[in-house]
C-alpha cells in the first residue's frame, strides 16, 4: 500500500545508489555527534574527545569533516535527481521553479533553526542570517541550475576558477581595517565582508572586532565549488552506477587530497572561511570514503542490509529531517536524566569516553525516529 502525506512521499521509483545514502547518513550522524559533543563541552563543561570539536581557525579535526562531506553528497545526488534537458529545450520554467522553491524552503527552515532562541525571546540577542541549512539551500540551488545549464567540462572550469580566484580574494586587505593575516582568526577580507554587510557583528556567529560567520557571504562561493565537485562525481557515477567507478573515485579523491595539502602550505585549511585548500582536502577525504562504500556496497546484493549499514541508511534516507529534529531537540543531551550515565562513568573512565554515553543515547533517540520513517517507507521532502 502506497502511503503519502502532505510533505511526505514514497521512495522514488528511480534507482538509488546505496553508497550515496550510506555516506549521507554517516555525514548526518557525524553532524549530530559533533554538535552534541560541543553542547556538552560548552553547556556542562564535560570533557569531550578534542577531535569532536572544531578547529579554532586553521587546521582540521573530525568535526570539521562532517558538514563538507554532507555538502559534497548534496552535489553528488543532483545528477541522480534531475534529468538534464535536451539542448533544444533548455532549462524550463517549471524545473527552475522547483529548484528555486526547494532552495528557498531550505534557507527558510535554516533561518528558523538558527534563531530559535531569538524567536522565543526577541530581547535575547541578535538574529543570525546564515547557517548550515542556509548554505545547503544556496549550494543546492546554484549547483542544480548550473548542472542543467552547463556541460561537465564547463562545470569543471567554473569550479577551478572559483577555487583559484578565491585565494587572492581571501588575501585582499580587510574592508574595515581589522587586519590582514590569513593565519589569524577573522583577520582577512572574507571575514571583513561579513562584518561590514551583516551589521558589524550583530547578525553573525562569531562576534567582536574580528567577528565573522562560518557560513557567511563570500564563503558561499567556494561552497558552491564544493557542491560542483560533487555534481561532477555524480555525473561519473551515474554513467557507471554498478560499482565500476571505485578506482576512478579513489584516484580523484587522492589527487584532491594531495593538491589540497600542498596548497595548504600557502592557503591554509580553514573551515570558517571555506578556504580552497579546505575544499580540496575535505572533498578528497569524502571521495575516498565514497569510493570504498561504492566498491563494497553498490552492486553487491544485501550489503546495505548489514545492521551497521541500516543504522546509517535510516539517517541518510531522511537526512534533512534528522538534522532538523536534532536542532529542535538539541537540549535533550544536557538533560539530567541523559547525563546520569556520564556522571556514573566519569568516576572510573576518562571523561572523553564517559561523555560519549549521553551523546550515543541522544543519537539513538534520533535514530529511532528515522528508523520508524524508514520502516514506513516515508521520505520527508523539503
């Protein structure tokens, strides 16, 4: 029996690559994991494993990998979700409207989630314009339209152009005289644009004279290039979907990782401005992970039904729903009842290990909701 509700629809009939849903699910699980770890660290001063916290400026931790991994998967999924129009047809108004409205829905939901406290109490502080879902919405909209308008060669040229030109842009003098040192937090042209155009720090995530937004104005440009790398990977996977592209993916991932690490000697890996080296390093790592999953899962009957794969699949099939549910229930991880295992275990285990117990309990609750949706064969569409 097909089930449909408002805002929900049955799994599309088109073929899906299990590796895409698995990696998307792992990325969402990672996002929830690191956000919950940060909540424990900042709200109850719990000891957490340092790699689960973001690098303060330059550098890379596990926490810095999960959002770019999800963003790459947004791009990879576009060729599987959209049919490229014939040359004589071009981009039709209904398709453009569909892409635009979905992008706007993601941006609107993201704005609401970024400002839950502000909506509850307008005197609690200043609202924030950007955020994770806002960036996803902007990247999805740009990449989907570019995929339909440009051929792969043009997409590749555009991606390289953005990444190369972003380097001198980041090194330009700050607009507000806040200093220009790419190795110093917030002292660069990218951050200064956020300060100037988003209210001198009032509507951005990091406040103060060197403030900026990690999902800010100019950082959206390399984020779009990030998504376009995913689009190009998706095009290649769609051409050979049955597991025959693992070697190609591994080679591409290793090349991006190598170039990104080399580039980082001059243009450091910085998540907060989405530096070009950050794009290549994280895309490289994510592509290597996708290559492994593509080899071991796609084209192998039953591989996606392993219990570990099923956990990730539940998150991957309803990735946005999982993230939204996490954002509106983020305080649960700090409840006294959920923290009881942490306080009990901290007496005889290192704090970094003990703090994982409430995080895993919280993630299990989110998984239970996503698994219920999976068993109902429901995918929540935004």
